[in-house]
């Protein structure tokens, strides 16, 4: 497991499961760092976490929820989403109006906390641009993987 901590659309630090620091290029976007880590560690679970939530991050809980490599999970502690409810006209399925009290498949992801297996990033890496806005990149990635 590798954890990428970020703040203000920049990586602040990257650590391994043993809490060892991993050096990454500081001038890259978070999405580009995720892709670089996926290439460097192709069998790893890659976790992203906002710096403000570092003390609250439950690595054990993520390991329990992430029970196979074809998943992408995220958590947003706030009630608002990256895409607001006005986008409902674009897709009529229930997956646009997220009920935060239950879990179900959706393409709406959050940059606060999440996890993806490196093999998934490596499989679709050339099909998506590494956007500077992590919320947009993660939602685009999830929609592409659906």
C-alpha cells in the first residue's frame, strides 16, 4: 500500500505501508504522481488522502473495504459533490444523486480519501489525461472505467 498525501492540488508526501518516504517529482500534478507510482509499483494499492485528514485515515478500514483489485473507492466527509445536483439533466440514473448513508456504484469520486489498484491505472493510463484538478480527474477516471 502506498499513501499519497496532498493539499492545494500538490503532493505533500508519499509513504509506503511501512511509513517509509517515497520520493516523487514535486512539480507534477497529483494525477501524474498516481500514474508514476502505478508504473513503479504495479501490484500496489494506491491511496490518496487530503493532508487535513492524515490523522483520521483508517488504513485498516480501507483494506477491509477494498476486497478486490477492480474497485475504486473514495470518501467525501462533506455533503457537497464535485458535480452539483444541476447535472441531473445529463444522466437520469440514480447514480448522480448520491445518498451518503449507503454505498453503491457511482462514477462520482472524491479527492479527500480514496484507493485504486495500480493495475487499473496502468490498464487505462494512456486513455485519460492527467488533469491538474484531482476531483475532476478521479471522476473522469471512474466514469471511463464503468
